[in-house]
């Protein structure tokens, strides 16, 4: 387990897994799609994405597609 992974909550790990799944099936993830899969509001997703972006695990800008960084992809595969 990496240092960064040990600092992730279960919820943030779930977001990484969902983003990996969406990238696999749709090439990119959108906030709306993540919200639907998580069963939460889009505003909730935005906060989590900001946190993951600050940790360097995803490429995220508001109103844009979300993709995993190489480190984020590696971590998501380890979690899955």
C-alpha cells in the first residue's frame, strides 16, 4: 500500500474505481456519470474530484472530462 493510498478514504477509493470503470467503457468520465453511479448529487462529486485532483490522482477541471493520471490508474487497479 502506498503512502497516498493509505490516506484515501473508502469513498475516494470508490470514486477512483468508478472513474476507472467509466474510462474503460467510455474513454472518459463525466461528473454526471459518476454522480449517477455513486447515487449522489453532482456537487458532492465535485468536492471529491477536487480532492483527488489535488492528490495528483486524476486530471480534473470543472465542466471538463475526468481522466486518471498514471498514478491514479495504478491505484484504482490495486483497489479493484
